[in-house]
């Protein structure tokens, strides 16, 4: 998998948030996006993941040197971020089964159970998400993002709301992802910055 | 059937099942539509008393109730996704058209389900009678499909705006007007017991407009859905 960001610019009305962002990631790679609050880290993550269109510039994904059409890119992406919410009236299992079916056409029960166990949620999967704490919700988001082993994993504020054990889990996820695929992290935490090989500062 | 179409329909079914499941758990849109329809029908029913209104008045009354019921409930499928911040999650899970088709089907089922209650209640409260059922059913079915198509597409557009309620009514009415005009005329003919051939133009108008709205929605939805 190859990700190319070329001359990305973003304006909200007259306010310019991002100016000429360029980078290229291929194969096993990791990138950290840093910048002060309001600098545009989340905006860049949203543009790279296809949730937001850039004002100018281009984001391209290639698989085996073939460009992936924009409407198909979502199949290769996993994202964990504070703005991605799940259905709070449904249980964790119902949410995960829905997203598993939506992304892959079926539900691999063993995979979901294994991920729930890894993230310390086994036994709580039949509870509605509205009864979950913010840390538990963050863990469910990881289960959802990792379910179909995405080739590109975006993590926006990856350890927010997590306790120390949760943070260690996230660091393991990042290490495993960057061994074979691409991981992009938006953060200002020194420990998380050290996880990535490349860095883009949007300040 | 080409594989891409099959995949699209399969994904649409997943969205439809999820929305149905969520609706049965929360009854958000169901309650909004049912309460509006019942209160309106009761208020009008009591105000006219035992008087039997003419077909010229009954037909628009029926479609006013159906139109405002649709307006009050059918926008929730998209607005709820934005309000609960699940829209971005959905954007990362499915193709845009699969989301639109799934939600369109959900709205169709919701409105038809409620019409099973609203229409008999209308006949009871208004002391009305459809003399020509072979006109009444096609007009109500195609007219409702048209209303759902307009409401679903406008809901997708306004869900991204901050002044949703006012925008929805303002945008939906002019687009739904051709449907309402044809549906009201067709329903009047059904109440008057006109022969089926008299309503062919209304049915053609309803059908054509509904197909146009659905086609335009499918062509434009991706641009609306992707910010």
C-alpha cells in the first residue's frame, strides 16, 4: 500500500488551516502529525481518510501500483478518533457486528471475541454502549478499527480516555501495525511521537 | 445481476437492518410521525363533527397529514447520524449510495407502516370513502414513494446544516409540490369514483417525478454525503 499526499491545502471560509502538506508513505511505515491545538491535525487526518475534501491538493492511495478509486479507499482504512462515535443505543456486539458486516460482508465472531478479550471488554459485549465509560468506548473503537486488519490505520489522540494498561495496548497496536502496514498518528504526547519514524508538523 | 449491484444491495440491506433495529429500540421517528398524524386527524375530525366534507377538501387534507407526517419523521435517519456523530463512522464503513438506498428503504417501510394506521384513521375521522380503490391505492403508494424520496434526499442535505428544522420545511416543500399536486388530484378522483383512465396522467406524473428524484438523489448523494 502506498499513500501520497500532494500539496494539501484546506481553508474554512477565509481561514487557512493547512498549507502545502506533502509526504509519501509506502509499505511498512509510520507517521506522526504534530501541531498546537487548532493547527489542523484532525483536519489533516480527516482529509487523508477521505472524510473531508481538501481545498486543493490530492490524496492518492495505491495498491500494487494501481490507484484505488476514492469511493473504495474506505475499505483499506481503520480510524480511531474522538469524532468517530458508535451507536450508543446498541450493544457493543451489535455495533461491531454491524460494522463487520458493512466492511466485509460477514461477521467473524471469533475475531470479534478475540479483539474484545485483547481490549479487556469480553463479558461486557451485550451491554448497550450508553452504559460504557469513555475509556471503554475508546477500546470498542479500537476493536472496530482493527477488525478487518486495515492497511492504513489512523489514530487521532490515540490514548485519550485510556488508563495506563489501555495506553500500553495502543502502543502494542502501533508497533504491530507499522511492522507490515501504515500507521498515522495525530498527537502531541512525547511518548506517542516517539512511536513513529516520520513526522509532519502542521503548526 | 452484476456483482457491483449485488454488493450495493447487500450493503443497503445492512444499513436498512441497522436503522430498523435502532428504530425499534428508540422509536424516535415512529413516535414523531404517529403522534403528529393522530393529533392532526383528531383535531380536524372533532372540528368538522359529523359533517361529510367534499372530495375537493378531503383529498388535500389527507395529503397535508401525510406530507407533514413525513416531514416530521423521515428526516431523522440522516439527522440522527450527524447529531450522534455516527455519520463519519458510517462514511468509513460503506459506499455512499448503499447508505442512501438503505435509508430510503427504511423510510419507505416506516411511512407505509404508519399509513396502515393513518389512512384508516383518516377515513373514520373524516367520514370519508374511496369510491375507486383501483385509483386510490396506486396514487397513495406512488405518491408516498415520491414523498419518501424527496424527504430522504433533503434530509441528507440539511443534516449538515445548523438550522435543520427550518431548512427542511423550506427546501422540501417546493420539491414535493409536483408530487402533492398530482397526488391530491388523483386522490380526489378516487374519492369521487372516477374511472381509472381519468387518473392515468396523475399516475404518470407521480411515477416520472419519483423516478427523477431517485435518479438525481443517487447521482448527487455522494457529493452531499462527502463533506
